[in-house]
C-alpha cells in the first residue's frame, strides 16, 4: 500500500505513451487472486546503485 506524490518542475503533456493513472478508492475490496499490473522504471532493488538494463 505504498504511494508517492511527485512534484514536477514543469507541466507534463499527455500523449498516447504518457497518461495519468487511475487509483482505486480505499473502499475497493478485490477478491483474492485478482490479477493486476504494476509498472515503473529505474531501480528494481534499492540495495544496488546500478540500474537494470532490462525492466
């Protein structure tokens, strides 16, 4: 249940590749084993300084 709020130095222009995300409300009750997707970029482990070549 981690989340982050990022303040950018400039506005972002949405494109077909850059879109806002939709977050579920706190009262969302998903059944066990409900599939979901998580996306991101950058480090996949905070113990290492290097970035992964393949995400």
